[in-house]
């Protein structure tokens, strides 16, 4: 049985590389090799193993050139009820993915082929001829940073001692810091972002329009962000952006992520 299993794995991997119709082909091949005795559970394990091998291969191919959509750091329903699975389904699955798809169509023929995402964002910032490239690249970076700025309620960890002291020094208290972020989220006119950043030892709250990002500003280190584009909250909160921002800041901030960013600032 063990020899049959090993043989089946080898067969499945071989066929997975050749054919998208893996299950049918693998079953046919197993029959040819006299492996009818292999159980369905074993067969599915073989398929899963082959699929995993194929997935690694796909990632390696992608890493060679294309920009990929990073994994969401939690399940799509993990931020509910503040941010519903439906919102994340569209926001991550359609908007964030859309920026990735568009950027990969725009990159060929530019000097940014093979560059990292950060290099594309920094290299295109402020250059009118690359405005569309910048918008898509920066939105990919901003959204990935946003997903990591959030955590399921109760799982956002603690402020580090260093960030806690810096917040007290710059804002007076954590509550005042959150109020400043909520105010920036509300007052950003139209689409954009509210950010907590570190600059020259000071913490500041800033807001940016559209795809603009503090990543491109010299000496400025983003610590956390709140997306205030309407697609971030409209399904759950409709026009109540202030309530969305307040709920995010009260319940979903990943203070561990912000603390790690501050430690690198
Ligand atoms: Fe967004």
C-alpha cells in the first residue's frame, strides 16, 4: 500500500504539471498502473499534495516577475460586525485584487519590470507620466498595510512600551491619539487614508487623498492606517464614516503591528 501511495503521489505530481484537469487524469493513470485499490481518501491526499506542489511552483513563477496579491492575515468574516465578510469580499477580493491585476498589465515595457512593489511606488511617486502606475502600485501597498493594521477584536495585542511612551509624548494619551485619527478619517475630503506616522522621533496623524501614501515621504514611517474610501465601509455603515472609523479604532486596531513598525522607525 505504501509503495502504491508513493507511486500515486509521483503520478499525480507529474500529471498536475501537465494538466489542469488533474483529478480525472490522475484517476485514469492510477487505473493504468493497477492502483484501483487506492482509497478515495488516499487519492484526495495525492491530489492535495500535487496541488500544493503546483501552488508553490506558481508562486515561484509569480515571484520571478509579477506582483501578487498578498494573503489576508485573517478570515474574511474575522472583523465582523465592524467590517463584514461581504465588505472584505469586495474590498480584498475585487478592489485590492483589481489593483494587482491592473498593475501587472501596466508594468511590461516600463523601467519597473522586476522591481519590488515598494520600489515601484517610490519610483513612480510624483511623476505625471507614471500616475496610473503609481495609483495602482500605491493602492496595493496601502491596502496590504491596512489589512495588517487591523486585527479581529481582542487580538490586536498590546502597545509596546516604546510606542506607548511616544503616543503619550505626542498626543497626551492613547485616547487623544485615537481621537486625532478619527478626526483625520472624517475630515479627509473624498477618498483617501488616515495614518499614524513617526517622523524624527515624533508621532503625527496625517491624511492622504486617493492613493497617496506616507511611504514616499522622506523620513516618514507609517505605523498604521485606516482606509476611508467609501468601498471600505459603505456596505456596513453607509454614509456614517465617522462611526466606521470610531468602531475600527476602538475594536480592530492591531497595536502589535503598529509597535513593530515603530520599532523599525
Ligand atoms: Fe480600499
